[in-house]
C-alpha cells in the first residue's frame, strides 16, 4: 500500500491550496479529485458567474453610452457571451492543470501525485480510491477533506436543470430566456438577477419572503441595490411565499402567497433556484471512522475534526462558503499539521464582494451586525458624489461607510463600500483590522489622485475632526454619528 504524508480529498479552491501549501513543507502528498481541478469555484461557481457579471456590466454600460449618442444598441448574442465565459473557465482550469504537471519539472518533483477518482476514508489512516479500474487503497499520516458543496435542491420543486435550474444547469442554457423567476433573494440570487437584467434580454422576477432583499445587509446598502434592480426591470415579489411551482409546456408556472393573504400565479420561461448549498459528504467516510457532525457541517476545532489526524476545510465546515475563506482554511490546516501557524484562524478581517449593481465590498462588521452585538460605535458615511474619481467616471452612485469603536482608540470594526471599484478600496482597512489597529494610520497616507480610496481617507479625517468637507455643511452627502445603546447622535465639528 502506497503511503503519503498527506492525502487531500478534493481539488477545489481549499483542497488545491492545501496541497500546494504542503509542498512548502516538503511532504509527500496525494491530491484526489472526482471531477475537474478547481471544483465549483471555477467550473460553475465563482469564476463563471463573475465572468457573466463582468460581461453583463459591460453590456449594460454599452447600452447606456449608446443612448447618450442616440444610437440603437445591438442585440446581445447569447452563444458568443456563453463561449467567452467558457473560455475564461477553461483558461483558469488549464492553468491549474499545467501547474500540477510542471511541478514534476521543478524541485518539487516526486512530492505531489494527482489522482482522478472517487475517494472514501475507510479508516483513520486509509483512503480508498475508486476510478476506472479496481479500487486502490493508500495510507496517509494525515487526511484533509475538501470536497466542497453543490446547490441545494428543494424536493417540492421540479428541478430538471432545463426549465427549473440551479446554478449548475444555468450554465447550459442555449439563449437568453425572455423571462425568469429567481427563488432566493440572498447574494447569489441577487447576483443572477443583476446579471440577466443587465443584458437587457430577460424580464427577471425575484421572490423575497421579507419586505427587502439581502436581509443581513444594512438598509442604506439595500436601498441602492433594490432601486437599481427595479430601474433595470427586475420585479421583486416582496413579502411572498412560494406555494407551488410546476412546468407546463416547457414553461414554468408558480404560485405565490403574500403576507396580506393574496394568491397570484405567474408564468415564465425559466426558473432559477438559489437557496444555498449543501456539503458533498455522501459516502465520504465509513461509519467506523467516527467523524462527528455539527448543525452546519463537519464538527471541527480550527479545521481539525474529532479524529485527530483528519481535517475538514472549505464548504464542509460551513463557516463562510467563499473561495478565499476555503483557501485560507486549506492552508491553515496544513500549517497546523506540519508547522505552527503565525496566528489563529480568524474571520473578522475577511474581505467580501457582492457582484451587484453597483458592486458592494465589505470587511469586518456592518452596522446591522454591530447593533446585534450591542456594540457602541462611531460611524461615518461619505457619498461617492464627494469623490473626484467617481465624478470623473460620471458615476457617483454609492457611498463609503466606516465603523470604529466609540472610544479614543477608534479601532476599526468594519467598512462597507457601495459603488464603482468598491473591491479595490477595502484592502488597507482589512489589514488594519487584522492588526487590531486604529484609524490614525490611514489619516495621513498619501493616496493617488484621483482615486476612490481618497474617500476612505476623508472618512478617517472626518472621525478625527479634520476633514476637508464638514458634515454639518454638506448634510445628505456626509454624516458622522455615534451609536450608544442603539441611539444615534450626530457628531458636530
């Protein structure tokens, strides 16, 4: 039986990152994947959907620019756009494959073995691999489980991946549908609503059981996103519950019940079910291995399961199902196994981005979370209309919001940026949060001009009472407040 220092099951973002980090420790590694290297993060997840979003954003901007010159927009060709998305996916997957193959030509030669097949942990130190031939067993000192997740199916819905689809089936459509309903008003559902409405070919309906989408987000963020969606033709079914859905003559009919007791029936060409994801755990280990499960995934302590030589990372632990978090956990697990991590695994400084219109980026706590925790804080908000770069780009929709502790230290709790280039504006703040630092480090940085990050500097200066623009003189564009025991009070300078 072949023996390895580490067997990694799953070559998605977290498993791939774990295997590559283990190379740094000069270990003998076996990486096993049943489908494609890169997992859903590349093939039908983050990379593909974000490529769709980028192309949709370009199409939407193109149409707006043509209207400025009174020109008619051309019809978007679905096949060409789909082909571009597939090229992006293939480009990334080929890079990952090439990287694995070429490691054999470097100083890492003989250290990493890649195997395609279905893996199952049959005992604490033995993994069985089922492939094209007879099942093979290998021995491992340590095992990392990184098998990822798949879209959640609702058994009462007729999901056939043709008319009623998940994010997997949507990749195989042959044309823009003339209409589509999206079940689920979370991040992924809202991203797809943004994508398909952005191309201007699909009437989108979004089912929301509450009175607003993205219930975990601050109200000022949601207001901008909802307004843009509706201006782009998205119909939001607020305060509604899906009673039934069925396919009739290759179309989708669905019935909604509203909180006022009304029932309505709608007919669309396609439906997208976006109600979360479930971990790929079926048959992953034999019962006698004894891995414990928790309410939200595999029970673990800093990636280590109750079986001390077996670790679980990524979507299997369901802390935060994001590619960057999965990669972080994969690397951290290897560092725990073969070394000593420089710091404990924390999630407070994880940067996130929602691909909406406009894009929304954040790090740390938002106001909703700060209030739920009962924190006292200071919060400053600055509209994009005060930022020269946003004015130059002729797009001043959005704002920067910075939360700090309500004390002399003003340590950063979190930041949210809504608007053009939002994701590029948050990294400096993420570093400061991870260092448990206050805001003074940002106050005197010399930012490039004009840039969106100048708005962050102005937020910091506002908190310190030395901003260029004074909130009392530009109410509505700037604000600086304290929140103490849930009550707000303006800070006057």
